């Protein structure tokens, strides 16, 4: 009987050594590589979605949005914030006003006057994920 070379342990070992690197290169070649342009474009889209404000939004909320936009120009934190907390729903923001009563004004007791703004953050447009609160004081 003739012995086949494919049945030897050395041939099996060599075949395994050849198949593993080839399959590794094929799997890595099929992956999509992120291009630097895609990253910049994604950040622009994220910022556009983050600062999209409807016309009927409260003026105080619009001012807060502009303040955050200026801070983002300096620090560039909006893409990371949007990925962790979601996107703000500016037109659903709740503005609570804190006023002092006449007795509190005379006696000097109570808290300061001001407005407290709650801005909801959502990820999938259905579920509230986070809330940002901003207090504006009036003296």
C-alpha cells in the first residue's frame, strides 16, 4: 500500500499553518476602515442634530443653546455628550420660575428669585435618557 502525504501529521500541521494567516488577512480585509473625513463629517452631523431648535422654543432656552454652542466651539464636547446622554429636545424644555412672596421680600427669608430650566435628552426619540438643569438668578 501506498501512503499518502496528506495523511501525515506534518502535512496537517503545514496546512493549518497556511490556513490560519490567510483567513486572518481575509477577515481583516473585509472590515470597513474609518476614514478621517468620515469622523469630521459625523461630528458636523452630530452638532447639527444637537443644536436643531424649532422656532417656537422659549427665548431663554435658545439663549442656553447659544451659550452651549459657544462653549462647544472652545472645548469640543458635544459629540461625546451626544453619544453618552443623547440629543436635547429644546422645544420640550420646562422653565420653572421661582418668585419671592411679599413676606419673604420684607424679612429677607426664602430663596433667590430666578428661573430653573430643565432640558430633556433622548437617544432614540422615544425614551428620556438624561436631563440638564440650568439656573438663572435674578437679584
